[in-house]
């Protein structure tokens, strides 16, 4: 069980570092602060998700 937890934590940290690097690149390319770049990336991700209709 501990190895599953460690693997999940390790993957999460890896993904987080990748996200941080992506945000820095976007911020540089757009000439905006990292928090604006992060919000823009989050917005584009949310908009890309399929919409679900309620029954």
C-alpha cells in the first residue's frame, strides 16, 4: 500500500513540475505574469472538457 501511495505522490509531483514549466513558458511567450498564464491555461483546459447535460 505504501508503494502505491509513494508512486502516486511521485507522479503528482512530476506532473506538478511539468505544469510549472508549462506555465512559465506560456507566461514568457505572452509577456504576462505566471498567475495570469496559469489562469489562462486552466480556462482553456476547462473549456476543452466535454460538457455534461443534466437529465
